[in-house]
């Protein structure tokens, strides 16, 4: 009697490659199609909505890298968006305004404008360094203590930036930033964020971190360094959040500290909860689903014409609908839309073909 070949042994190299990268491709390809359709046929409002959704994907994926893999909810990750957004503004804002509105800046920032690409790289680097330094202290904590400490960091940075008038203009908006974020720039950033998150969660450090999420005590008993794994994830999360901050600044053309506070924090967490914080697919699906809700009710609040009659919903309806959606998810499907699973390559068993979804982080046979 011969041995039965294991499932997957008869795959060609191309099939193996597609199976390995399918969880990423199934997320990136539809986003590319949406970007293409918006670029070719979409109105200005549609393109704006698509760009906002892609930026939100970068932000939510950045939040997922730490929260989803470690199981520790971070309330302070938006801090690194603010750090990167202000750094981008300091470097690229109008040279005529900075000496007047931000006289406290160092001369090399105050008296000149830096090229866009180096400025973006430096801004993301600053956010990464801020996340690393913050994580060196906070990642020694665990559970609720770590979550509350990240919220404390958010408040500290908000208070400092709100009162540092000579450098940040306080609570006023910094204006005059170049607006270069197009549909394709936003798509490229979203695809890069998804790829980075996927490579991390499939890496040895990522798998170790997910092991600590399942059982900290057992993982520690097996020699897993909880501190190092969380620090790496927190730093990478800070880098991606910084990228989201740069995109936001150069999409809107303005920076205000109030834009990077509690409202954005809970919006990002709501997206992660709706999609499911246990998987990368959940982060992306949640960001897309909530973005659709926001855009739909934003237009309904602005007024639509039906049968010659102008109708509009009361202001704030989108917030109520989003809150209701989060409650429904938490009550009836606590693990979110994706249930903590990733999309996987279709498998053939006998005569039955189906697309299976496996727990995020499982290795392909």
C-alpha cells in the first residue's frame, strides 16, 4: 500500500506562491480595483471618499499590528499620527508663514521648506522613534495597566501640543501644507501597510506575540520574551500610524491637534472591533465597512432629492448608526465580521471545493 499524498503536495510552485500570498492579494487587489475605478470614473467627492477610506485602512492596520497581535488595546496610538503630521507640517509648510506663526521652530525648519519625500520619511521616522521610546517604558506593563498608560500618553501629548504656541500654534490649525495625496498615493500606502502587517504576523516574533495573546503565562513558561515581542509590535504600529498621520496632513493640507484625539481614537477602535481585531482581514474589512457607513450617512445628512423632495437626516446620525453597529457586533458577534480569521486559498478535498478561512497566523500545510 502506498502512502496517501498530503494535501498541498501536488501543488505547482505557482499555486504554492498564490496560496502563501492569497491573504494579502485578496485584500490588496479589490482596493486596487476601487482606486482604479475612482480614478477613471469617480467624481471629486467619490475620489475623496476613496482616499479617506484608504488612509483609514493604513491607520486601522497600524492599530491592528499591536492591538490585534498582542491583545492589549492601545488608546494612544493616534499620538504617533499627531507626531508625524506635525513633523510633516514643520518641514513642508509655507516658509513665509512659519517665522510668524511658529517662531519657536529651529532655524533649519523655520526658514526653509524640505522636499516632500525626505520630509515624509523623516516624519515617519520620528513617529517610529517616539513609539520605540514610549514602548521601552510602557511595554513592561500588561493588560489594563498597559491600555490605560497608552491613554495617558495620548492626553500628555495633546496637552503639550495644545499649549506649545510658538511651535505648534496651540489649538489653531497649521495651514499651507502641500496636498499631494491622490488615490494612488493612498492606495500605495494602504498596500504597503497591509504587506508590512502580514509579514510581521507571519514572522517568528509575530507568532510569538500571538502566543502571548492566547496565554501569557504559558508563553512565558516556554521562554517567550513578552517585553521584546510587544516592543517590536508597538514600534511597527507607531511607524504605520505615523504614515497615516503624514497622509492625513497632506490630504487635508492642514494640521490641528484636536484632529488627533479621542474622536479619531475611538473611530479607529470601532473599525477594528467591527471587522474583528484578531485578524488582518478583519482590520481591513472593518475599515472599509465603517467608511461606507460614514460616507453614506454623511451624504444623507447633507441632503438628497427623492421624487422632487429634498430630504436630509439630522446632524450626528452617522455617529449614532456607527455606535449602534458596534453594539450589535459586540452583542451578536464579539469577534467581529471576520471572526478573527484570514482569507485562505481555496482547497480541494475529494470533489468538494471551498474557500476556507483559518485562524490568523496558522501556517500553510
